[in-house]
């Protein structure tokens, strides 16, 4: 599966490594797993590294995915301006913000972690 979700107890966050091509169905399955982990641990800080994504997703599906993000979490997205999913992540960010989800885009892991811990 092109997404790996793990609990990082040391940092007090949930980490998602999203790489290669993530289908809509795989993304929705990951979202369900993420929501379960949030409910089990009560950890509401999520770090998503998208820099190794290698596809251009359907923007209608990105919109649908983004509107399902939980509003009770903080999500830091690590993005590279060279990756092919930049447009999709920008749309996800816009939709999430419009729905009250606390999402921010960062260029590095250290910046994202700093924000999650502020």
C-alpha cells in the first residue's frame, strides 16, 4: 500500500508516509485507519509526508477526500514544489480550510514538526 500510518509516541504525533500512486480507495482506507488511530490514542497531531507522491489525481476525488478530513486534528503536510501532486495538495488545503480543518503546508519536516508542537 502506498501509504503507511504509524504512531510516533516519542514525538506525540501520527505520521503518514504517502508515496507513489495512491488511489482514491486507498486514500479513503488510510483516512479510516487514521480516524481509528486518533480515536484509540487521542493524538490529534498528524504529519503527512507527500514528497514521494508520483501521480496526478482526479481533482474531484481530491475535493471529496478533503471534505472528509476530521476537523478535530492539526495536519501538517510536507510538500516539494517539484512533485506532481502540488496542485492537488493545494486544492486539499483550500477545501480543508473552508471546512474548518487546521491544515498547513510546509517544505520541510522540521518546519512541520515545529508548527505541530507550537
